[in-house]
């Protein structure tokens, strides 16, 4: 059985600034990926796959200053988050709900990012 652990972080002021910078970079990547998704649809007439947009990340990291400071798995989950939002909208649309399109995310509406990384062990000495 697998367990999911959640921890409350208590970062210092410098760490908080760095985390806020990473969160803002993830928000900007979400908006950029949404833009690329729409451009791809205009050019090809269909939606790209998640792997197509994920495959652009290494080139994007070379072009975009600061993006290379964020772990690649975090950036991949940002792209996955966009596709999860699209599938949720599609499911609502199939149930005859009136839905629009995904909107641009301002800084206040993008509040989290996920470190989806394996290979860590918990130290159970502290209780």
C-alpha cells in the first residue's frame, strides 16, 4: 500500500521568496502552454498530446531565463495540470453544462505547484 504524506512548510524569508518565484514561473509556464495549445490547434486543427507539449520543455528552458531553476518534474506537472483542467471541462461539457475556455491565470489564482518526485525515504526517528 502506498501512502501520500503532506507536510506544512515553514520556510525562512529567503526560502519563501524563492518558492514564490518558482510558483510564479510555473504560472507563467501554465499560461505559455495554454497559448501554445491554442496556436497548435489553429495550425493543425486538433489538440496536441501532453507529450508533445512536454517535449518542448528542454528547448524552452534554454530560451527562458529562470525556468531552468525549477525542477523538470515540477514543470511537467504544470503541463499535466493544464491537460487535467481541459479534461474536466470536457467532462462538464459532455454533461451539457455551459463551459467556456481555460482562462489566463493571474498571480492570485495560481497558488500551488507539485514536487512529484520519487526516491525519498521518511525518517521515522522523530515520531
